[in-house]
């Protein structure tokens, strides 16, 4: 027979398909249905060490942003903060996790003196907050991450299209 045996190729492709079907939803898991403010913004140089925080509130029925049936943040809702855009935390947990994360980065880079010599290696905090999230929720998140030691806090917004 002069034909190529394609059975092993098909087997490998099916296994890869199954792996990607399972892995992709986990890899892109984040809080959805946020109304991010639209404003002029500058692109930042994103580092892996940057801490991403999402701030939202519960909807009218008391559901959080990660819950099924979430209808959008409400001004009078309870604050919801998500560490690295996925893990829900309260203010104490936010401080503890942020502090531990920054401490690990400082130790890995060789201490605070090494980071002072190279400030580009100091991680930043990027906050993604819903338009309807009250300022008290956002300010609480800022307070806790700055108390944990992060010197720079920025906001993620949807950029304005300069052409339209």
C-alpha cells in the first residue's frame, strides 16, 4: 500500500480538540457584563506581575457578577471585588492576597533596594470597575492595595475611537 496511514493523525487531532475544549473556557474565565467607562486612555506596558482587580456590585436580585442571570451592577448594591478578575474577595482578603503577592515579587527580584534601582519592575494595580459601581467600592479597593504596598494604581477603560 502506498497510502499514508492517517489514523494516528486523526487520534492526535481528536485528543488536542478535547484538550482545547476543556482548557479554553478556563483560560478566558473572567467577570463579564461590566459596563466599563469609555474615555481617552493611554496604552500601558502590561507586565505579568501587574495585579488586575475588578470592582462591581450586586444586581437588584442580589446576584454577583459571576453568577448566572446577573443583570448588571446597581448603585445601591453590595460591593464585589475580584482578585485577578476571577476570585471574589472581601477587603481583608484583598489586602492579604495583594500583600503576599507583592512580597513574593519583591523577594524574587532581590529585595526592595533592587526594585528602587529598577522601578520598571515594580508591579502596578489595574482596576476595572463597572460604571454603576459606587465610588465607595472602588475607593475601598484602592485603599487596600495601596496599604498592601502597591505604589501605582491605574484604571482600565474602554478607549474612545479617535476616528469616530
